[in-house]
């Protein structure tokens, strides 16, 4: 029972780390996209903006799942969280 609780906490912590790093990547990707010069020759529709936002979210989520930055965040958070657990002998 103790081990399953720890495993679920590790999974929750991993999910939170992926989400945090994904949000960071999303902001970076969005700023990169917005730095590209735009022209009004073909106006952008609302659907295109919506699709681009969803696409950037998926790219950032995928990048975060494969990133070593996620592992570093997980390790940093894990040391603080799991140091409070009672040690079993």
C-alpha cells in the first residue's frame, strides 16, 4: 500500500512537471511564431488562429514529454516532496 501511494505521487508529480514545462515551451513557441512578420495579403481567419493555438499546445506538450528539462524539474520537486516521507527500514 505504501509503495502504490508513492508511485501515484510520482506519476502526479511527473504529470505536473510535464504540464509546467509544456506551458513554458508554449510561451516560447508562441513568441517565436509572433516574431515572424505578417502581411495582410491573405487575412487570417479565426479558425486558423484557433488551429494554430491548438497546434502550438500539442507541439509544446510533445516537446515537454521528451525534454530533459522535465526530468530536471521532476528531480528538483521530487527531492523536496519525497524528503518529507517517513523512511521505512
